[in-house]
């Protein structure tokens, strides 16, 4: 599991060390780790550190201090370093150190063309403008220069951000008007929440963590991300004594005459994800299509351990809307977990009476937010701060909210958020959300876990595997949602086999 902590948590962890006079040692470790990553990246991209042109952008805080000490280390290894002071002042000891090495130090009072020339000619730009102490957005002139640089940036140029990309809010993940887009972010002690949360997560690039001797407690992390090594342990697997009913039956109310495909895709995905049994509730179209494609599926209502409701159900499809209502009533009575999508959102007016995962995209989240809390928010506003808006709906609906998008944000009323990064943008195609509903439904039915924190973890697991299946289906090119559904089986199998091989254990020992 990847874990992230708020800047305040990291600061609280630093304080005792700073009080004990360890500040210089922390910065020295941070700078050493940063310089090592920069050197490795330079060697990989250009073959050498010696002779490479490095530009360090330096703000007035400790983030700039890290950049200055790292710049010294690179200069000692033969790099041609230029320092650009972006805020007039800079970390005094760091500045003394670069001056002692006769490193070229410039200020932002150079002309725009000169600053742009420095930015465009460097092999490596180190972004030490601002770190965890900063707000979103860059100061006006700097922001404008960064925008112009981004528009003309050479493809091979490397940008390494110190701790967080400048211009992002290290806590909330907001980016303001302008921010640095890094290839690599070298962060200290542990990930800051803004490195996982979109839109800032897009600016971070690959994130490397440098150990500077702080101990952040795993259980206090507030943003998590499921990764490949978690799947084998978390994915519900049958015991030798299991049968189809003990494994878990999923009820699916999805699809309609207008949108039959949604039901076919969700059913296919649930079967591919290894549900004990799937019961499909709905009209002959799409019921007949499901029977043709997935003969494992049983038609008609019956006892289930979870419901997946709403994909491809239009509000005027009365019989399907009634079936969703009946399933919700049953779920409230017996506390069955439900996965709610699309057409099921129209039936949510307040806190839900059963454990549930809602799977809106940004437009659907905007509608839910309006209905549940009277807040009018546009799709764009949600995309600029998805974690906050997902949390509002999670609280108002007392449910897990999985907000779909390039990054998937999973929020719950109390407990950590999860953010799953994009696996492949080819997944942005019709029907891929219906596949996700099927995967989540299968997990809810077979995991036997229904507290909201457990459902949030399952939602993150389902989202991660959905992405892995998309990678298998895509192979770097276009994909069909139907193929993503089929690939769910292979994604789970591959990750389980890999874990078995790594642990060198037998078939039943995971
Ligand atoms: N405190 C420590 O012990 C350690 C801190 N480290 C570094 O220190 C950083 C935090 O240092 P600071 O608290 O000095 O904070 P920053 O280096 O983020 O600087 C904050 C200052 O930048 C200015 N600023 C605010 N928003 C800005 C923006 N959007 N663009 C440009 N400038 C802006 C403000 O005047 C603010 O005072 C961390 O991110 C990390 O890089 C590391 O050296 C490791 C040890
Ligand atoms: N740019 C993107 N990169 C990666 N994944 C994406 C991107 N855009 C959308 N997705 C994912 O694709 C799926 C789309 O779901 P949804 O919007 O419900 O589509 P549909 O209703 O057609 O099934 C979600 O899982 C979402 O997270
Ligand atoms: K930075």
C-alpha cells in the first residue's frame, strides 16, 4: 500500500528533531538524497553528470535550501550549475555554500528572455521554489515564465521537483493557476498527500522517497493507494471447502432496452472477477444477451450477499427503477452491501441505510452534491478539487464514494481516502465504468466485509485491478470495454501467481 501524510503530520514529526538541533542534519540528508536521484537521472538520460547543465530554481524557504545544497553536490561532480533565486532571498547557509563553490547565482530581475534561455538550455531543472510551506499557484511573473517554458520545453529535458512540485498545495492537491510539472519528485520522509491527490498528482511525475530519519506511522496515513503487491492478500479467494453460495452471490439490476450493453459488461466483469454466482434481474433485453455471452449467469431474483445497481438504467425505465428500489429496501433490512451507479443515484436523497459504494463520474457527483447538500458545483470545480467534493458526498450519503476520472478518488465519511492513478488513458471509453461496477459488485459479494472502511479498501482494490485489466486489454493501443472485463481474470491471476512465486508458497497458501 502506498501511504501519504499531510504536511502538518510531517511537520509534527519533524518538530522534536528540529528542537533537538537536528535541522541541518535533516537538510543535509534531504540534499544528498536529492542529488543522488538527480545524478542517476542525468546518467540514465544523458550518460553522464560531468558537464551537464543544471539550473536550480530556488525560493526563500527550506525547500530552496535543499535545492542549494544538492546543487553544490552536483557541481562537485562536475555539473555546470546555475542558481536562479526566485524570491530575492534564499536559505542563508545554502547560499553561502553555493557562493563558496563559485556557482553562478542569478536573480529573477534578468529579462524574461534571459530567464527563458536558462530554463530552456538546462539538461536538468531542479525545482526548489516552494515546498510544504507553500500555497497553490506561483507568483505572477514566475507563473507566467513557467507557463511559457512549459509550452516550449525540450522533450529530453529533466525536471526534478524538491519534496513537491512548486505551485501545488502539498496538502489538498490543488494546483492554483500555475505549477511546475515534474518528471520526478524527490520527497522526504514520506509522500505528502498532495502527491497522490489530483490534480497535483499529475504534476508530480514519478515519486521517489528519501529517508531522512523521520518515522511516520503507517496507521496515521490519511491517503492510501493500493498497489500490485497488495492484490494477492486482499483479493477474496475461495477456500477448499467453499461452494458457490458460501463464496458469495451478487444480484445485478442494470441495463435497459435503451442501454442493454451496460448490463452485459457489468455481468461479464462480475463473472470474470470470480463471483460465486451472479443473479441478473431485468427484462429479456438485455437478459437474453447476458445469457448468450455469460451462460454462468442465473436469471431472476433470489438470495444474494450484495447488490450492484443502476448501470445503464434510464430514469423512465419504470420496471428497472422499481427493481432497484426493491433491492435497496432489502439491502436496508438485511444490511447487504450495495454498489450504486448511474440510474441508482436518482434514488438517493440523504444518508443511506445500508453499506454502499457510489461510483459517480464528476458530472454525476455534481448532481449528487446539489441534491444532497444544496451546493451547486460545476464539473470543472469538481475536477479542480475532487477529493474535497467526493468527501462532501461521502458524508452526506454516509457511503463510500468512488469518483471516476483519470485518477480515481475514493472517499469515506471517516477514514483514509484512496487515490488510484491512471493505468492507461485508453480506458476513457464507453462502458468501462460498467465493467468497474461488475468488478466492485463481485468484490462486495465475495469479500464478506461490509463496514465502510472495508468497502473503501475494496473499492480501491477494484479500481486498481480494473486499471491492470485495462493495461492487459490495451497493450499500448485501443481497448474494448468487453476485453477489459475479460482481462480482469488474467490481471488477478497474474498478480496472485507473482505473489506466490515471490513468497515461494503453494496454491492454497495465499
Ligand atoms: N523542516 C525540516 O526540517 C526539513 C524541511 N525540508 C524542506 O523544507 C521544506 C519546507 O520549508 P519551508 O517551511 O521553509 O517552506 P517552503 O520552502 O515551502 O517556503 C515557504 C515560503 O515560500 C513562500 N511561498 C508560499 N507560497 C508560495 C508559492 N506558491 N510560490 C512561491 N513561494 C511561495 C512563502 O513566502 C513561504 O514563506 C520542505 O518542503 C522540504 O523541502 C527538508 O530540508 C528536510 C528537513
Ligand atoms: N483519462 C483517463 N485515464 C484513465 N482512466 C480513465 C480516464 N477517463 C476515465 N477513466 C476511467 O474509465 C472509467 C469510465 O467510467 P464511466 O465514466 O462510468 O464510463 P461509462 O459510463 O461509459 O462506463 C472509469 O473507471 C474512469 O476512472
Ligand atoms: K518544490
